[in-house]
C-alpha cells in the first residue's frame, strides 16, 4: 500500500486500476484511464409493525443512497518524515554535503502478473562490489528488493550518452537463449523498472488526453509489436517502432535531476525530483556510443548474435518552486483518479451520515417509547400483557452455542481492531508515508504482536461469562487459530512464489523471524491477557437468566437469521467500497496509496455504521422474541467481508489484466487472508455494539 510503483496497461485494455499511457505520436501524447464504481447500502428486518415499517424505510433509503453515491473518492494528504540529504559539486564536499549521487534499483513488476522479480533476475548491467542497503520487515513483506546499480552521478555534472555495459547473446547457446527469452517475456508482460534517487522514485512523465501530465514512478523494460503490426503498451510512443513480431528494448535513459538550493547556501542543494525518458538505440559502436540512429529491435525469431548496449545521459536543473518537504507532490497529484472534487467526498460523507442518522433516529424514538411504556406497567394485569423485547429478559444473556469459538473470534477481532486504529492514526499524521518505505506494514506487524494481551483478555472475559471452563483450550485457540490460518495461507502463497523464482518470496530467515515474533512475544502476551481475564469475576448482567429456555415463536422471513445477516453487511460495505477500489489498486496495480486522512475518516464511519446496522437488526429480532443475538450480531456486520470477497472477484475479472495460473492463485490466496481479517474486524465491532445495546436496554427497564 505505501509502496511506490506504477504500471502501464495496453491502450486498448486500459482498465480502471491502471495508469494512463502515452499515445501514438512521436513525442509522448495520449491515452487515458477510466474508473467506475457503484455503491449500495441497506439494512434490516422485523416482525412487529413498527420495526417492519422502519425496515422498509431503511431499505428504500439505502437503495436511493446506492444510486446517488459518487464513484470517486478524494485525495488525502502526505507528510514526508525523513531527514534531507544535502549535495554539492565535486571538490566542494563538506561534512554537511556530498557530491556523489547513487541510483538504486527496486524490484520489477507488471500489472499483468502478480509475480515481481528482483533486478538481478534479469541480465541487466550489475553493480560490482557494492553493498546492498538493509531493508525493514515491511519492505521484505511487500516484496521490495532495493539494490545498488551501476549508475552513479556527480552533482551538477552533465554527462551525455555514457556507456554502462554491453550484453551479448548467442542464441545458439542455451544459457544465452534463456536469458534473452526471459527478457522478451518480461517485455511482453510489460514489466516495469523502478529506480530510486535520494529515496525519490525516478519518474517517467508524459502528457495524457485530458491535458494533464502523468508521472509514472516506473518505466517499461521495452515493448512489443504484434504479428499483425499492432503496438502494445509503450510501443505507442515512437512511430519508428513498426516491425511486426518484434521487441524494442529501452536501453537508454535521459535523466534530469532537479535540485533546490538551500537558503543557507553553505549547506549546498537538495534533490527535489528525478525524471527520465526511456529511449531505444541500436548503437553501432557500443564502446563509443552516440545515442542516435534506429531503435534497438529484437526479432521474436532472432537467430545468431544479439548485442545490447546500455547507456544513459544525465543533466541537472535548478528548481526554485519546489521545496524538499513537498517534493513528492508532483507524483501524488498526477496519480490517476486523485483529481477528485471535494464535493464528491462530502457527498459520500453526507449520504453515509444521513443513513447512520436515520438508523439512530429510528432506534432512539422507538426504543424510548418502549422503555417508557414498559416502566409504566405497574399492575399485575399489565405485567401479564408484556410483549416485544421485554418478554425475553430471562433468556437474553443465555450463553450462545459454540461460545468457545465466538470468544476466540472476539479476542482476535479486538487485536485487529486496535491494530488498525493505531496504524491508521499514525499514517494519518504522516509517519507512515510512501517516503518511509515499509513503515506501514512494519507498524502493523509490530502492533499485532504487542496486542496479544488485549486479545487474550477479551477472549477470556467473554468465555468465562459464557460459562466456559476450558480456559487452557481457550487461550491456545486465541493464540493459534486465526493467526495459524493466516500463516498457513501465507506460507502456501510463499511456496508458489519460491517455485516461480519471484522476489516477493519471503526469505527463510524472515519467516523464522515472523515465527519468533509470534511464538516468543505474541503468544506469551496472549497468555498474560488471558490470565487477568480469567482472574476477574464474570461479567455481571443486569437481568437473571431463567433455568428453562423460552421457546422462540415462528419467525417471519425478515426476522430469520440469514436474510438479516445478508442485509446487515450492505450498509457498511457501501461506506468502504470506494476506498477499497483504491486500496486494491495500490496492491495489484502497483500504485501509490497515500490518502490516509480520508481512509481514517472512512474507518470511523465504518465502525459507526457497523454498530448501528447491527443494533437495528438486533432490536428487530428481540421484538420478534428471538434472543439468540450473540452469533447473529457477529455475523451481521461480519458479512461485510463476504461483500468484500464478491467485490474482489469482480475487481479481478473487470479491472485487472492478470494472466497465468500462479498469479491467479496468488491473487485469491492473498484475498482470502484480507477477507478473514476483515471478517474478524467487522464482526467484533458488531458484537460489541450489540452487547452494549442489550446491556443498556435491560438495565433501564423494570423487571420483576
């Protein structure tokens, strides 16, 4: 999510998640990207007249909201959080500034494949004897593989058509043919380079159809002209790319590095942008290149020797209008779909708040009248005529079936809920920005490990209140059930990545480190939390539970469990699906995600909406004298995860261009992890809201 990178799809299949592509003419113009999303919201059911009418009103309003919700979200804000590096010209180096500028290379990825590869997997020019920079846990988990490159610059020193290296392939040799075939395959799938200068992505900027300038934080290895002469991907930028069934490799880059002079000139200058333009040249004299002539073409049926010379040119330009602290802005502002009017954001917010307010109004008006009426019944004759939710006061806190499993889910859900809140809060403040690579995932993992104590405590408290006595089983399941499922899925996906030779495969040492964090820190903390949870007295309920369970009357269609659960997840999903579109784009289409301010707001709205939708449905079921609210409240809001899954399937088939069995398995494997986490997260919100609601209403009502 916080990782930077971008892909460019083919112009004829430019789908909603992908960056726009330059179009046919020689210099860079246009093609564009499109986006579409739609929304739906709804809630609830009842058996009594008033709840039924309220439900109908809510469903109508939800349908109207679904039609009115805008398709676009808004851009958030970005705060960089790293110390600047000062640069000065050669011969003027000081302790405060340096003259050498290093260029680092990251993994290469594609919008047509889930499998990224590290730079060294390709036969490009390599840096000899340079130490690889260390990476944090988040970077490793995200699959980032930053390595030194053979490209080195001196500040403010212009260089033209400088040779880096020359690669020669003899197609009669098996090893050379395999290297060349891998290079061709990567160009066919539009794999993208990702270069870094001073922790800034080196961008490829070009104009698009709407007159705006798009800056892609990556550039393609090359492109392909099909057998029928149709240019794919970046081949549209140059009319000289016209040979059928031929690959064109971008073996030359023109780099411009922009700098801003520090107010105190003694400190030198700071880099504020790095842009490049990929080009293709067939150098006739690789040892003395002139960067002119015809493009470097590689026929798909090439035989004999193929020689590729890699070159670059670099120049420097002072930029007075860009400050170091805002140097990422030009990238973020040019990202697709981020030029969204604030009106659209407010429109979404108003719709969600309107629906939430309506749910709250229905609940408060109806419930207030019920409580007042029940408390006025002081005669024995009136007491005999009790009806509605007061009738089930003797069964409302009866322990649920499978209380062990529910308590374990609540413990894990609490862990995820707190982790999400704290992570988004820090991200909202700018500490986990794209510039701080890997910080988002590192923060989330560390928080999850340290939050074992509340997980164990919550699971133990509720399990004890459900009358459970197998405390050892409870704490073991809390420690291992949900994390174990996630790790097993993750490990299987990692085996596939290992088998495919992808850089996204987690190294064995990192897997051991993750297991050590889990077993040596998270599990003991969970046991500590469970110890204190079991040591405390069971939760006291405001009413006593009868020894004999009350018979539940036959339910109408709307108050049966399944319809209510299905309807209960629609409204919360309507709050998040716009942000979900952008989050999935950042993961699978390799785009930056930085709208954490708006995401935090959506998170708060999601919590409120899950709570209110669950409380509303809980009230309808209690009015229908169905007191099995525990699992139903968890599943009602948890069903939002099912809509998440449905949307992810829709996104895969309608927005992505992923091909290959391995990539498809990886997509759905990682999606299932996200769905499980989201299920526990939303289900826990619904249960806690309903538990508070039930405790509150039965504590203010007079019960004999």
